[in-house]
């Protein structure tokens, strides 16, 4: 019995860890390499591809990768990122981890965005966000 599976990318990590326990153990370097490949699979999903297609079709060609963000009150024209994790804070806001193929960063999500009638319910772990004119602060 492997127990309940975690949905989304965390489930890929959980799967890899469980497989390592039940199968012939791999050397640590190989295990970490396989784990990284599983984590990167999210960027081969239809959801990610659709977001990239959306950005290109709207001619939002100046997409900044997360690794290239200065974090110094820099206004970024467009960011495409996968919501890797989401945790509520004490005041109805959320702390989220955004991930793209280059890096993972922490961010805050204001409760008014999460309560937005049109798209608030769709902002969950596993979704892809296309953010425009975002300011990143350390």
C-alpha cells in the first residue's frame, strides 16, 4: 500500500520516492536526475503549452523568465509561471510558489484576486498564470 497520492507535481515527487523504496534503489545522483525530469514534466503539459500559445498569439513576446527577475522594484512586462504551491496566510492572502523552466520564486497573492468572480476559483495549485506588468520586490 503506497497510501494516498498527492495531486500535481508534488505527486510526481511522491511517486519517485515511493518507487525508490520498492524497486532497486538507484544511486543518489541518478535518483535526483530522475526526480528533476519528473518535476519538469509540467512544462510538457497542454496547460503550459496553451499558456505559451496564448502569450505568443497576443504578441506578448517580452516574456521574462523567473531567473532573470531583478527583485528590485522591477516592473516586468509578462511572466508565465506554474503555481507550484499555495498556502493561506492569516489574513486571507496567500503565499504561492511560482515556477517556470528556469527557477522557482515565492510570491504573494492578495485575497481580492482569489475572490475575483471571473477567475479567482481557477487560481489553484497546478494552474498556469500569465501575469502582465508585475512588480517584484525583495
